[in-house]
């Protein structure tokens, strides 16, 4: 049986979909996953709704920003969360977990945040006053060939490339990169974190390993451009996605640990501390 760690390695963003309907058995399993309670490490809950293209008129679909970047998708998964402290991190954590479970069922997806008109999806998803829907994803089977738009977008975003270990993982302080061969039991968890998807493939996470305490401190390197565009929350979602990859792999490897905000966590210029994975507690 495929594990979620396997799904992490298998998952790719897909923008071109087959017209093959999701098999009934698979659809039932997906609906069961979606209907479960989804709560993130910071205590915020995310709910999900599967939106069928059949319930939306062609004119409505054309008004959505996704219409030009996604081809052939018949279903979209919308994630909904209420505002709260670290709600976006929990949103990314929960939605990526659902996406990975869909991947394990043989389905493909593509994170879409800030590239669509939320109001159109909001009506289709039944978004309530005070709720937020920061992202959606198509879900289905891949087409036999990628569209020209997808090929261009993947090349422009560098979707097939990730930052090397030395740029995102550090040991004891940020002047010492953590070598992959020095990561010990956590090598796979960190590697699965490294390959996580992120908005524009920016990979904003920076991880500092405290070798003495065996803790991993999670930081975000903020994009000034994102702040100017009013979409800084996308990087909070990215951090949540990274957290899900790390924890899923650690749990499957039976590595002990829990998420904890440490008041006296290390500080670093131009980085924002978010949370730590505490191995000893």
C-alpha cells in the first residue's frame, strides 16, 4: 500500500486534465477524506468541498482566473478556513494532507492561490460570511499530453527545480548549512520537506537544526513583492505545506516529536520564526 511519504515523492502539479471521470470507488474514498475533521497544529480547522464543473455555467467558469491556466478539469477541491492566529499555516497543512491522500488514490492536483477570482469559487463552494478560501486545486486524472500553457508555466516557475540543501537547512546557526549526510534519521523528513510545493516555487522555508536539543526551528523568508501585492499569506500557506511533509514523514518513520512555539527560539535577520519541531518533551 502506498504511504503518504510515497505520495510526497510522486506528487506533481498538473494543469492539463483528462475528460475521464473519477471512478465511483475512488470518488467515494475522496469524499470520505474530504468530509473528515481537519485540524492543523495550531488548532485551526479547515473544511473542504468538491466542486463539480457541472454545477457552474460556462460563463462563470470563463470568469475565473483558473480558466486560462487549467485545462479539462471537471472537479475542483476548495478549502475553507476562518480567520485566526496561524490559520494560514493550518490551512496549508490540512489541504496538503488531503492532496497527498488524493495522490495516493491515483489522482493529480495543482495548488492555485492568488491566480483565480475567489468570488466565483466562493459562490460555488457556499462560502459563508467571515470565512476565507485562500486556494483551490483541480482534482482528476492527467491528460496524455501537457498543454502549451502548462509547459510554459512550468518552465517559467522552475517547477521541476528545488533549492539545494545548503540554502534551506542549517545546523546550530545560519552560517553553517546542514549537510544531507549529517541529517541522520531526519534526512528523509527534511528531503520530503525540501520538495514541497510553494507559491511561484519560492520555497520560503528555512530550517535551523539545534543538534544539542534535537529540535528543528521553522522560519519563513518573506518576499517583499508578495507583501506589496497583498498576498503575503501565501507564504504562510507554504510553511504549512512544508510542516505537513515533515510531520507525515517523521510519523511514518516513527520519529518522536511535536509542534511547539518556543519563546526563546533563535532569531535571525530577515527571517520570521514560526514554530519548532520538538523531539524531546
